[in-house]
């Protein structure tokens, strides 16, 4: 077979492009690549023959040859992509399973669409109640710094009150500086900082969200749970306003026959502080296992915002006062729907899920 010449270059390119386009799969394309660009290919022989030319002619011929080879290489890459995509689609089709017959054979009930869980619907209902009472809805991050979760809330490092919120730290930054929030109270700090920065006081807001503590699950507690926090900052706010809001909420959400009461308590970020309880909705005050035979269920904590918290965010305590409260959304769902054990909410028992569909 005679050696190819540069005069045959266009014909060689056309032949190479035709062979590449005719390849039906990846194996054929790989074999074609050796024919087009291998050591014995026409292009390689032409490359070797350039040494026989004069320098000026060699440069011109080399440029023409490289341009031709690029055209072939581009065509090869395009064909490789087309074949690879075709092989992927063929594999997808081969792996596809038709479960229609299986479903028809095993499903006897009509298929139903999913629905929000009991916690989601409870949160939506609580939000509606508080919006009706004049509150706005705010949100905050689930991962917080130590400053927002503790220090700005008057809980300095090593303070014994931190034992009330055994928590989960995450590996971001210095050790024990970033954590999964233990309550929704950090959102209060964000709101107050924003209000001071933008001069938008007063604040009347509730903040629902998920929280995390190292609690041992029992009839009334879960390690991952949901809270709704309330914050009012305005002129002339008193403890009587707080008690009125708690009682109004209790009647609106649980019904007129359920009442609330406040008991003295301690929280670092409020002073004075209280725990508020409602009539046990399971036994209607008679006493049962869920309420520990007291007739009352603790719903959450509340109190007047501590001046130290206002100082941390720069609010003038000579002009403004406020109150805060927080309680469990899961606990509200438990009380409203008569769920004896909180752990049932997280068990994924289909019978339980269908009961509240």
C-alpha cells in the first residue's frame, strides 16, 4: 500500500469522519480511533513525512495537518458523547421495573395522597390562634452560636442554669461554640437586634420551630421536639398582660372549659419567671398517669424579659418592658388530642398516623 500524501489529506479526513459516524457502539469507536490515530494510521505517516520538506513548507504543511486532525478529533468526541448517552438510556430501559402488576395484585385499598402530620397541623393551628390575637410569625435557624443560645439570654459560660438544657454541640468553629438550639428563645435575640438596628420597636411575635435536648424520651418528653416562643416588647407592658395572653390562648386553643395557672419558677432570661400549666385534658383535672395524678399539665415557661437580656441587644429599659413565653407544640398536640404517651408521635405507627389524618 502506497504512502499517503498531503494532496490526499481532505480525502483522508472525509474517510475518517465517515468511519467515525458509522460506529454503532463504544467498542467500534475505540477500534476506529486506532485506525485513525494509531501508529500505522495515514495521519501518523503524514506527520512523519513532514521531515522531508523544506522548513517553510514544513510549517505550512504541519499547520494544515494539525487542523485536519482537530476536525477528526472533534468528530470523535461528539460521536463518543452520542454513543455514551445512547448506552446510558439503553441501560436505564433495561433496569426499569414495572410495578404496576405488583401494585394491582397486592393493594386492595384505593391509593391516598399523603397529608401533614399532627405536629405540622398543630403548629399551623397555633399560628392561626396567635395571629388572631395580633401576633406576627417569625423564624430562626436551628443551628445557633453559644452567644445566641445562652450568653445573650443571661446564661454565661459555666452557669449552673445550662444544666437545664443539656444539648448537642456540632463541629463548627471552636469546640462547644455552635450547637443545635435547645429552645426557640435565640430567635428573640435575633428579632430584638433587628428591631434595634432598624428602629422598628415594638415587637409582638411568636416563633415556632424545632429544638433539641439530651432528654430521655418518656410520656411527656422527646429529644427532638417543637416549641413555639412568644415575645412582646412595648411601652408599659406588665406581668398582668402576660397572664392575660396565656389565659386567652388557653381558652382559644383548648376550649372554654380548660383553664391555666401560673406557678413561680426560675429562668435566667426572665424575671420574675413562672411556669404555666393547664387543666389536664385527658382526665379533666381528676388525675391520671400523664399528669402524675395532679390534674394539671405543665405547658411551658414565661416571665418578664430580664433587663440583662435587653442590655445584650441594646434596648432602653427606661422606656420599654416586655414578656416572653414558650411551650411545646408536641405537648399541645398531646393535650388537645388526648395522646397518653408523647413517644407515639415519633413511632411511625400507621394506625396512629391514620387516626389524625
